[in-house]
């Protein structure tokens, strides 16, 4: 993990303008010395989301949402702590210096690579709109039903067929070859004597991160004679990981997280068309098989329902079968959208419009129904052997899933769809969940640290809720001192938090990271905030975390006295005194002092 210097984080802290950041995500209205807005974290008609001018925190008087710039990006865009820091640095033009010795220090910074990619996106877009070659491509796009508003909104571009044109343009903008290589914009020539533009004679679609910055391109050929597959993507870079990046997620992330629903399509044009027509819960893979990594990106947003709006051809149906299994395995409902033959989402929307597509979603079939129909195509269902093979194949697939309720209900659905008695396919049998063992080269060195786990739980609630629930800080001070935490980094972060509180200074995540001094604090805070929490249960879970620390320390004190008595090194008087202390401790198990 990349770690940043305290000095660069301090510069970032000084530059961040919370109102400016939020204004790009929500509509702020100035009222006196404050700004108000409709809260993005709950539905409301009267603004209760406020920021005091010059303050570094927002607060919602409706739902209690409270936090700083980093917490807003984490909650609103579902970014990690580290990604939120980099997003702020990019927005407020702060160069984040890496700590010396950081193994990722070599090579251009991410910010520099993003600048090169942004320049490339603008170059490709210009070539599409203003070059003779580009006009040919424009006519192709117009024939596909893409108008100029669409092309400009999504910055669709054209990579010219002439070798070296992009490279010459970027050289003119003082972008070095090293940066272009790291960005995946050029590649070494086959003869090793120079470089060639990576994308040639293709329509380009920028791929963006959660903050909207370009991190790569997907490029589509528009004529059959162009070398290579229908789509090619930026090669793997520090910014672009094909197995994880979802096309269109930057446009759809917020609504997907809010509605917990996503539409998955195959192509970039399909995704952008749906997004433009108001279905901004749509994403696509990157021209390759949609895999576990892509699914995890959506699961991290808390989805509970996925629509598979894939092409109606055989490849699309095979993809629906495989992708559906990935989500059903984790207990997420999957529905398969059915298109007429030779019709994809883009063509359907152009021919019938968004209302018809909405109705198509309503008529989509559940995954189990699709599965039975899909797998039975190659079997003789009038034959007992054929039906037996179908039941065996599907029931084995269902039993490989991880969620007991999903397994049970899917087996019942299978029995209903195939008119088979439930007991014949094992409905109601004991379910043994799959146990996943993470493979690692150093598995023998990995240990679970129970002290760190319980102390991290306590700090997570304090850092997330301490500013909005002041009594959380009072409860912490009343029950625990830094010395009560046994893990060095936890004790260090807690001491930093209390010091900021005593000095009546800001306790936002960036300030705590800066004040903690220890570089490990950055990676620890990232780890601490990765876990999803249910803020509705914050009070009870916070008290429970403190109670667990108190119980642990109480038991360890008793064990220490017991060991001292059993050591045989105590005099009779010392042993008697220790016994009294042990009995007193035993009678007085600590309870959290809430007031």
C-alpha cells in the first residue's frame, strides 16, 4: 500500500474546501453563514443537510449523517480511505509525496498518469469531431443512433490510424514516454527501436474511476479489416485492472448504492445508452468475461438485485448462466432480461424507447427459471434419464452456493419448476457451507490477533461516530485510557484522538492520520474503515466493543494474580493479600459506565 508523507497530507488538509467538494455532488444553497442541501443519505423534501462556512464537517439533522470530506466520499461514492485521499488530492491539485522506502515509489505518480490519460481523451475526442478520418467514424456512430450530445457527454473519441500521432501531441504537452508507457497509451515497437500508439483506427470510450478521472480506454473497431478483436482495452496499469474495473460505474455508482440494484450489459455502447436514457444503474465488463472481481465491486456497494441484460445470442446466454451463478452463490437475486432475437439493449432502446425497456425489466425471469430452461435445451426432458441429468446438474450447482437460505429456497424452486418431489432433490437436508481457505505463500506466518480485532472495533465506532455523538467520547474517556489498549497502533491512534479532543481541535480522519506521526497509521485507518457497519446499531455495538475490552483486561488481571500466587515466590502474607485482591476482582466484574 502506498503511504504518503505527513507534509503532503497537511498540505491537502489545508487545501480541502468541503463546500466546494460537496457542490460537485449535491446542490448546495447558501443561507447566511451556512450551506444547506437535501441530504444525499436519506430521502427528504426539506433540506436538513448543513455545512457551516469554513467548517470541515457536514451534519444532517434529519438522519444524523456526519463527517468530513473523506467520510463523504467513502459514504457517497463508496470509496476506500486511500482512494478518497487520492481523489481529494486530485481535485484540489495537491501532489502527494510518497514515504521513502515505499516499494511503490518507482515510476510516475498516479496523478501524473491521470493527467496524461485526460490529455489523450481530449485528443481522441478532438480527432473524432475535427479530422477527416473522424468524420467517417462520426457517420458510423450516427448510423448507430448516437447523436452529438451523446458523443460529447461521454467524450467518445477516435484513435487515428497514423502511427505516432498521439505520442507527438503528448510530447508537445511535455508528457514523457515513460508516463505514456505507464498509462498504457503507447507500447514498444516490435523491432524494439521505438514506440507505437497502443490504440489505432478505433473508436475510443474513456474508462473512469469513481471521481470521474480517466484511468484507461476501451476501443472498438468500426470496420472489419481493423486488426484485433471487436474491443480492446488499455493494458494492465497501476490505475487500470481489467478484472476489477467496471465500465460505466462512475456514472452509476451512487444510484446503485442507494437502490442496491444493478443492470449488467455486455458492451460499452449498451451501457452508455442505458445510462443516457435514465437507467444509471448500468455497468459493463471490459470486453472479457465478467468475473468474481467485477462482482465484488458491485457487492461492495451493497447490491441485493442484479438484472442481466445481455445479448440474446448463444454467447449472451452462456454469459448469463455464468454471471448469474456468481451472484446467486453469494445470496444476491438475479433476474435475466429477455430480448428478441438479434436485439441488444442499445438497439432495443432505439426501437422501442425507455418505457418499453422498463417493462422488459418487469417481465424478466428469475435465475432459477432461466437455468432450467437454458440447461434443458440440450436434454430430452421427456426421458427420465434426461430429467435426472438436469436435476443432478442443477442441484449440484445450487449446493455449491454459500448462503443456506439461497440453497434451500432454490432447491424448492427447482422442485416446483420440474414437478419433482422436494425430498427427491434433498430439500431440507443439512446444509454444509463452503469453507474458503485463502491460499498464501506465507500462510504459516499469518495469525489472528484478537486484541487488535476488539480494539479496532472500538476505534472504528469512535472515529466514525465520535463527532456526531459527543457522548461516545465521554463514554470512552470514562471507561478506557490509552494504557488499556494493548495493540501499539490502536493505543497510538486512541492517544492521538484524545489529544486532539483535549485541545478542542478537529478530529476528522485526515487530521488523525497527520497527527498520528506513525506511517502505519495510514494503512491501519484504511483497514479500520474497510469493514461495513450498521450505523443504526452504533450505540449498542460501541458499548459492546468497550465491554469486551474491559472484560479482557479484567480476565488478564485475574490470570496475572493467579500466576503470581502459583509461582511459589510469594510469602504467606503476600499470597493472602493477592488472594483477597483476586476475590475482590472476581466479585467486581467491570461494567461500561455510560453516565
